[in-house]
C-alpha cells in the first residue's frame, strides 16, 4: 500500500524533499546573516568606544590649551603694568 502511494505520487514526494532541503538552506543563510550581523555590531561598539575616548582626550587637550593661553595672557598683562 505505501509503495503504490509513493509510485503514484512521486512528484509530491520529490516536492516535499525539495521543500525540506530549501527550508534548511534558508535557515542556514539566516543563521549566517545573524552571526555576521552580531560580529558587525560588536565591531561597531568597539569603534564607538574608541571614538568617544578620542573625543574625551581632545576635549582635555583643548581645556589644557585654553588654560595655558589664559595663563600666558595674564602673565603678559601683569608684565605690562
């Protein structure tokens, strides 16, 4: 009985196998994309942290530069008097 069903409906059986393998391939692609997206996200987080650290360093340098400039200006004014 099952042999006659398979023989009579071979296209249905083949379609079922194709559907299962296609679903597996799609799942594998989505898994690969998810892994790649996670990797990109982690790398982006690291780059954002580096950028924030560099911005903080630049801000500290600018503050130091303005302090030194003000100190030198005040010293120059003091000498003129």
